[in-house]
């Protein structure tokens, strides 16, 4: 995980919620929060576009979240883009009645990968938001959250792409299981990113500054799996 510093809610989103307040309130009474969140339209394809579109859309919300997160999945930190494969996660699940009021709360929204749901292989492993489903990451045990400033410090990585708790028996161990962060698909992707950096980039740099730079955005983007790469490099430093 990498810390996500939530920004101020986009003004267009705030205005959209103001305009849609009556509809949000009406549908919320029925308790189906998927229908409520569905009030936020998807950007239509050009060939099937509607005549009128709300001033703020789900596509724009994804874009705002992606810029905030440096185009990394909130949980596994693989690269994600603004397309149908990127999901919008409610950190406090909207299906849980006690969090219904957070359905459009910007501070509760995160961008995530598809979590393996489009994987054709069998048996299929799910991870990130897809594995989380509607479970609450704060109850009964509070898990490590990408909204925690020190979230990256709770985990270690090895050169084979495996993620481990920095301390055995800690909430990090439960977090890894909860989000399926050691699924085969993720370990393969992490190992490839680690190998590529070590073989292609590291031999030319080999400095603490290079490690530090991995944690910085370049053109609004972080390097995929940057926290894993930094952990491995620190182990070999």
C-alpha cells in the first residue's frame, strides 16, 4: 500500500450532489445504495452518447481519484487507468446501513483495479476491492488502510513479489489476507516490476536519492508497485 492523501472534494462533484440531493434522498430511503450510486452517470461512448449529460460523471470522478492516487490501485499499487477496468471503491462499504450517508462522501472513495474479476483462468483468485466485497475493513478488527500515513511501514516485500507483515501477528497480516494481496496474479506483477527496476534502472543509479525518487510522482504518476520496489532495495542496501 501507499499512503493516499485525500484532497478537497472537487467543486463539480459538490455541485452535482447539491443538484441531485432530492434524488439521492429519495433513493436512499429505499436502501439500495447501488441505485443511489447509479445516479452518477458513466461518460457515454461517442457512438451511443446521450443528448444531455450531467456536469459531473463517474468517469470524471475516477479521473479525480486517479490523479490523487498517482494512477495506482489503492490496495495493491498496480497501474490503473481511467477505463472500465478501474473500479470506484467505498472504503466504508455503502451496502452497510451505518455507512449509507457516505455513499457520495469523497473522503470515502478510492480508485481500485478490477481485482481479478475479469480473469478467465480457473480457479480464479480475487483481490483488492473485489475480494473485500461489502465487508467492513474497520470491524471487528481495524485493518491497515491506504488512508493511514504510515500504511507502507506495516509491510515488507521480497524479491519474489511476496508481501509480508513487518511484524508477525499484526493487523498487517490480517490485511494481506483480507485483500488477497498475495494472490498469484499480484505476486507475478510485483516480481516483474521489481526485476525490471533492479536490472534496468538500479545499475545506473544505486543511490539513496534514486530510492527516494521512486516514492515521488512523475507526470502525476507513481511507478507501479513502488513501495514493493523500495522495500526490496532497502533490504539490499
